[in-house]
C-alpha cells in the first residue's frame, strides 16, 4: 500500500473545505431565493383575497339591483308574457 503523506491529506482536506464553502454559499443563495418566492406568493395570495372580496361586493350589489328590478317590474305589472306576433 502506498504511504499517504500529511501534505496530501492536508491538500485533500483543503479541497473538501473549499467545496463545503461553495455549497454553503449556494445554500444561502437558495435560501434567499426561497424567501423571495415566499414573499411573492404571499403577495399574490393577498391580491387574490382582495379580488375575492371585490367580486363578492359586486355580486352582492348585482343581487340587490336584481331584487330591486324585480320589485319594480312587479309593481308596474310588467310580466314577461310571450308576444302574439
């Protein structure tokens, strides 16, 4: 078996340390990217909640108008009878 010198082991350990530092840097970068995505998704979620609220409000207004028109038609006795022409 070939003998392993301390210098060779030191070089291998330095190489492992350099790779570890690169991986730590990439992990931090990925963590930052994930946090940015989380903020974007949270923003989209809030936008969707706002849209849902606006649509609910519009729907409620349309229902009120529909009921009002129904009462007006009933009061004026406007029936949707088929025309004879």
